[in-house]
C-alpha cells in the first residue's frame, strides 16, 4: 500500500531538513541535497509507521494543501 504525505523541505546553509505533515511524533530526514533529504524522510516515515502502527496518523482526513507564511510577532 502507498500512502501520500505532504513533506516540508527546508534549506539551510549546510544542507536540507525534511519532515512530513499529518503524523504524530517526530519524523525528520536530512541531507546535503534536496533529493537526499527527501529520500531520508521517506525512509524515516516508513520506519515510524512500521514501528508504531497506523495510530501515528493524525487524521483520516487528507491534507489537501500546505502553505508557508511569514508573520511578524511581538516578543
């Protein structure tokens, strides 16, 4: 079975970090390239689900879109 996930990939000066939306727990991948980070997080997702089972899904309702927004917050 194949399940699709929305994955956020962030670029930093020293590489990329990727993490999925819609899973309980911490699942992170990293790599020197976008492709390496994506492959690493896909492996981490599979391991996470294999280890903890289907209860790691936050909701049966699929995330249709994901947006990145920037906002100023007084701190």
